[in-house]
């Protein structure tokens, strides 16, 4: 048996493909770099992170600072002509794609397939029967003034351009009760064109299925997955995959506030009327028989890191395109982050040099060792829970030359941080930091300067960004000024269950 969610963290807008005996998944990464995470599984339940398809966001000049609700939206992952393909929509640029001969790359640089504002959630289809290629996409009203409709195009078989101006293939405004239709995934099955697409919004929506004998329609529709009497709100937006033995499965997300969009696995079958049936007769399952695939050892995307040689693992991303010199490689263990000078040091939400990973979806303790090597007055480094509101705990160099434990926070509406507790002296410039994340993403901050752990400040309730769950982050900063401001060293990063 397995228990949902199978990926209990913010792997937003998942899409999945099978190649041979291997399953691969990608997800939205918005404004973080590297982007387009790539996950691998042999059983659809146990997943590992094997890389990223997008090293930097382009155009690079647009992502020198954090843009948490921009960048990579809702990618589609496909395998065609012995290559992996990922298409995604950047709501401010248009539809882009990258491709590679192997999942680990090398991936091409982003290619703009269609320019335009508000073009999102694209999905290609190569029709092996006819040799034709198609693409369907949705619309972001914030950029285009249009939403709740899906537009279809013929596509050049090499995936580089669209061959027509497009036609609305599904208009959600014409379907009673439907709104915010988006996230389409395009398939061929049993002589039909199928579009699996969510509607109703991320927190309360449902999964729809559409079918037509011709790509441009007309399409029939049906709701095939919804919350019903379960506690899985808004179960929708994901991808269908078939195992080598012919079993069908559907991976989708559930919006969980500060935890972001966690990923569920639903059984799928085709009913006698030819329509897909997801979950338990259209309701999401909490526990279910595992797919009929060879047993695999338990696995999950990595979280812990010893930073060997000063390098950080695949689980980390910067909050914008990185610059040289932020992290220094060396001969030992530990992450050496330069104290980046910034006029925005009072607000971590504005900083591109925060190294982040996803907040775990279960009660957890996060720990890391920190040494502040900088002698610069005002230099600081720490461990943060970062969203529309943020809290952090760490060390700051005082004007007296001493290192002090500081704990600060900012509400979502605040323009700068303020103290969450009184400062304490860290005699050796070292501290062990700990954040205990309980139910409801309520965070308790602790520190240990050598005389045992001590709690600091009140409980902080983590908050998401607009489309992104809260992030764990490591950072090193200094006030604006001239010259190198020193560095901080992090070691033994650990996440453990509470």
C-alpha cells in the first residue's frame, strides 16, 4: 500500500512521463534558479531528484531579483523522437521549450516557441498516427485579460514554432459552473483527442476531462476528480501515465497553504463509456494498493546536506539567477556564502542571494551549524522560513566586534524586518540553529551557543508566496558599502521528523 501525498512538499503543477521502466516528473519552479526540477521513480511512489532542466532563467536581466510569481509556470514533460521535451509558459514572455537526449541533459537553452503575454500551461502532442504535431495552452488573465479558455495550435514537428494563429478549442465560459479552466495536458487514446485540464481554482477546484474526434473540437466534458467527502481540497492539475503492464495512474497536486502544492497519486481506469475514472469513483484516495511494478527501496528527494567541497545539493535553488562569488568552493565540508552587500538587507524577500529548498509537508525539525567569519559591522547570516511573511534566526556582527544571536521577522504587509527577541552574545561566533515546524506550519525558533538549546521569540506561522509554498533558506548579507564583506559558513544541514 502507499499513502498520499507521495511527494509531501511543494512540487507544484506536476507532469509525468514514462520512458521504458522509468518515470520522470517535472514541476513549476517560478523565479528560482536552477529551475524545472527533474524527478525519477521506478514505482510512481518513491521519487528522487536527479537534476534540473533550466540552469538560469532567461532573459537573464529580467531575473536578477526575486520574482516569485513569474518565470516557469506549469511545465509539460514529454518524450518524442528519442528526446525529452519540456514546454512551459512564462506569463510575461510566452511559450518556451527545452529538450535533451537524456533526462540529465545536456538540455538546450530556452527557445521561444510563441511570444505573447499571458500564454501559460502549454502542452504538446505528437500524433504518431498522422505525423502531425499540436499544442494547447491556457491564458493568464493578469497579463492577457483572458482566462477560462484553452487555445489549440498546429505545431511544427520539430517543436520550434506554431503553424497557425490558434483557435479556442474549449471555452469554459460556455460550460455551466466552470471557471478558471487552465493547466491542460494533451493525449491521444482510443481514437480520441483528450485534454485533461483542471478548473475551479487551486484551493477548491476539480479535474476535468475533454474529448473530441478532431483536435480542434468540438469537445465533450466531464468532471473526473473532485474533493467530495474527503479532506483533499482542490484535487487537480497533473498528468496521466501508463505502466509497462497497462495500468493507468494520475499524479496531481493539492494546495496546502504554506506547504505549497503537494503531489498525490490516483489510480485511473477507463469506464465502460470510454471516460477516465480517477481515484475511488472520482474521489481522491488517501491509501491505496501500490502500482503493479517491481518493488523499490523507499526514497524521497534529498533534504540533508554536508556541502562537500563547498558545493550544495540539487535540492537547493537561489531566489533569482545567481552571480559568481555567492558560494565559494573549497577543500573541506561546509557551505561558504559571501556576505552579499545590499541596500535591502532589512528584507529577505527582496534578495536574490537566498539559497532555498522546499518546506517539508510533515512536522519537522530543521538544523544547521553557522559560523560568522565576517568582521564587517552589520554583517549577518542565518536560517529563514521565507514567504509573504518571513522569520529568521542567525548571527550578526555588532559595532563592538562581537557576534550576536539575532531573531527577526516581518509580517506580509511590513516593508522591513524587526526583532522577534532580544539579542544574545555568541562568544565564539558560532551557533547551532534550529526551527521546529509543527502542525499548520507553525515554527518555533531555537539556538545553541554551546550551553544547550534555547527557544527564541514567539511562534511564527509560515505563509506562502502567491503561487509558491514557504521556503527554507540560508543567507549571508552585509549593509551596502564598498569592498568584500567577508563570509559565513554553514554545515551539517539536517531535516528530521518531529
